[in-house]
C-alpha cells in the first residue's frame, strides 16, 4: 500500500520557514555615492571610466533595440564581432572614447560634446547624457 502522506510535507516546511527570524540590519551603514561608482571606489581616471561605461551602455542598448546579432552589429559599426562581445560585457579597456563614439555614429546616433562653466568652481566633470 502506498501512503497518501508525502515524505516531505510542504505545509510543515512553510511553517518552519516563517518561524526563522531575519537578521537585524542595525549594523548596516549607508553612504550616499558621488554619482560615479569608479570615483567612489577610488579608481584612477574615474571620469573616463564612467564615460566609457555610459558609451558602452548606449551601444548595447541600440544593438538590443534593433535585435541584431553581434556579427550584424559588427558589420554596421566597423568594429569586430569580438569587439562587440567585449562591449556587451562592459569590458571597455582597449577602447578609446573616440572609437566608441564612432561606433555610435555608425549606429545613426548623434554624439554631442557640450562645454560649460561649472557654477561652483572646482574641477569639472565629464559625463554622457542620453536625450529622449
């Protein structure tokens, strides 16, 4: 005869899981970031790293929106398939900003560089803004 009671009663498991206490997060301290994760990590050339990450994100977004394969994207951007793969994994070392801007332009995107006086003085920043 087979028993109708299973070896693992899911109701008992759920009850057991509810009784576990979650760890208290009293010792967690939050700190507001600067807006540049690379600077927050203390990396050299943080502005350049952020710009390249933003450019790579824009390239990847456009390729995904068009539903292209890496080979199709490579043919249209002037990059190689392995370059597209590396950008897709956000591996931007070995790429200049100019080369990534060129790829965006080949994708039909306008790339604008705007220079303006910083209101509060100090060292200026470099950033990528994507318009709607």
